[in-house]
């Protein structure tokens, strides 16, 4: 599949999110980090903000739920109109049921995996997923340095996806920039969440295009 860039508004100006999203018209997705101060030690955006953002942009929303009870709350984001909803393996009580519910509502179902969580135990879930999100930082805060230790897991996940025959995207989130995106693409990722690299750039949309070009070239090499 083609490389996709999903700028994270966790690194945008919260006082004017609509205007910030308008600065990245070439983005494939807008990544929305939802944190509840329970699963991670931070509190960010919730459903009302997501509903408002859906009225402000035609770019589909990629909602990443770093919350303690995704089984209860994830479907509400799909019902609101999010194009993709990712819940964490470490938090979901019934991941297969939840993934199937999200798909039935009409959203893509993603499974988030923390840096130290192995992918192997979740390989059997791939037929019920549309995406696996591999955290390349510890979840909770923007601006953290990229963890190279996750690169072998990206390769392993790519191998598992290929073996399964399923059409599952592999997303990486955390520390993705011009310095790291090529390594992620070479390892097998195809969807890239970039926060500070995009919204901290002088021209965020140009950075979106640059990152996409770099990842595509690395994936083809």
C-alpha cells in the first residue's frame, strides 16, 4: 500500500485546532491522541473535541485511544464518525469483540502496542484488525525521542502480516521525523504519525510531503 502520513495534533496549538489542521491539507489522516490520565499519565482530548473536529475538516480522523476502558468508549468514537479507532492491547478486555464492533459501525479497527509489549501473542487477532499501531515511544507525551528497540518489532509485525495474508496497515507513533522515518519504512511500517516534526516545521504541509517522499523511497529501496 502507499505510504500515509498522519500528523498528530498533540503537537499542534490547542487554542486553534481547526486552523492547525488547515495547515496540513495534504495529510492522509489527522491523528487525535485521546488520553484519560489513567492508562497514561496525561489528559488530553475527548469525544466532544473529536465531534467538533469532524465538522472542521474533511480529512479523516485517526483516533488513538490511550484510555483505561476502550471496550466501553471506543465505539462512541466510531459512531461519531472517526475513520479509524485504535485501542490498546494492554487495556482492552475483549479485543476481538471490540475490533469487530468498530468495523460493524464503519471505522477501521486498530490495535495499539506499547514498546515493551510483544506482538506475538496478538498475531491471531490480525484477521479482525485493519491496523497495528506500534508505539516507538512510551505513550503519554509528545516530543519524546524515538526508541530504536522497536525496529525489530516492526519487522516482526510485517512478517506476521505477510504470513497472515491480511490487509493490515502497520503504523508507528512517536519520535517520527526526517531522522527516523526511513528506518521505520525500511523495517515495514507504512503509516506514520508525526507530531512535532510536522507542527513544529515552518511549513507543516511541506513537511508532510517530505516525510511521505522519504518513507516511500526507503520502502522501495
